[in-house]
């Protein structure tokens, strides 16, 4: 903490987790997409492993290194004034990798890290394939280490028991273990089409930690409903990337088909829109200011 008037990114994320109501967090993979999320009013940014790896054209399966994920997350944190919560997969290795990871992410201004209790290499939760859980004691060790390394950084323990088919009892057992290990919040993940599983978890979990959800497949659920059910945070992890993909495909097909771009101009962002997101006006202002200052100093020295 820097004091009440100037809270750190981690403190701001912690406050969001504990504030009444639901914090809405948007996934991003680039400083530009993070700025769009901030502009839309999202309260924090999720540095999404799926989005980052998809943008790099590789599977979300620990193909990218920790440094590559960190570089992207750091870019997001630099670009926006809201806290960045980084998806850190299963911690990029064992407990030693987690210790290094927490130090590195904290040093780059990241507000919090989320680690999931799957084995390395992880596979995206929605891909059919090996979704085996890590032994509970191994993952508890990672949470203990992360919490010990930094008093400040928010550490979210992500439960994959429902994804891996291990069931609610296993999810609840692990929730208690991770809470004892020092997690700041729990993320309960589900790939069901309805939110029944995450509702059941929220109703049965009797611990004290805020609970986070990722409503990707159970997409009929509303923010109001999640807030009423007692969830602290919803992460819309990949919708921005998916919408941009569709928009790009439609535009490309139309240009290829029609041989002109004239008729799509109204449907695509203007160059000025891009310049604003790049902060071009601010750059020109500061350039003019320093050039004028330089001229004055040079004249006075004559
Ligand atoms: C991500 O955005 O990379 C996530 C969320 O971890 S999910 O894709 O739902 O697993
Ligand atoms: Mg991920």
C-alpha cells in the first residue's frame, strides 16, 4: 500500500474482490485491447493465456514461456489505469517456478496472479484432452509459496476439479486446502452450458474467500444474477478476441469479394480512432511542449 489515496494495483484488485456486488473483468491480449476494455468501463483486465497464445497462433497449452506471457501482461499493465490480473496457467512449473513467477509479475506492476491446479503442461479447459489435476499437496505448496513471496500481490487459486470431472466434493475439499494455504480468492471453473455447477459450489462453500467465475459456456447468466448469488468477480475471458476475429473475417471476405473497401468504411474503425488509442494527440502535445521549451532555453542562452 502507498496509502489510502494512492493504492497499489494489488490493493485495488483486492478492494474489487471484497467490495459489495460483482466486479466485471475483461480479457485482453494487447495494450490496445486492454485500453478498449478500460474505455468500456471494465474494472480490471484479465491477461488471458488463451488470448495471448491464440494471438501468437499457438495452442493454449504452455507452449509460450512464462517470459512471453509476462511481457504481454506487463504491456497491458503499462497501458491502462485499472488493475491487471494475470492468468498464470499452473505456475509454469513447480513451486520454484511459482516463486520466480510471483517476483517477476509483481516487479512489472501486475496486481494479481491466478494459478490453476492442473499439471504442467496445462491444456485449455475447453479442449477435450488431458485435464488431470495436480496432486492437492503440490498445488497447496505453490499457493503457500506465492503467498509467502509477496504480502501484496493478489493470489487467486483456480479450481479445475469440475473441468476434470472430479466432482463437487473434490472441488470443495481443494477449496478448503487452498484457503488454508493462503489464497486470496478462489476461481471455480466450469464448462457446463448452465451455471448450476458454479451456483452449487457457491452455495456449499462455507469458507471466507471471494469466489470468481468465468461465464464462457454458461453465457445466459447475467451479472445481476451472479451478484445476487454471492460471486465477487466475473471474468469475460475471451469474448473480445472472438468478436474481433469475426469482424476481421467478415471485412477480409468482403474486400476480397468486392475488390473495393469503399462500402465497408462505415463498418470499420477510423484511423483517428486508432490514433486516439495510440495516444497520438498526447505525443504531439508533449513534442510541441518540449520543442518550445528547448527553443526558449536556446534563445535565452544567446
Ligand atoms: C484464459 O482466458 O486463458 C483462461 C480462461 O484461462 S479459459 O479459457 O476459460 O480457461
Ligand atoms: Mg488460461
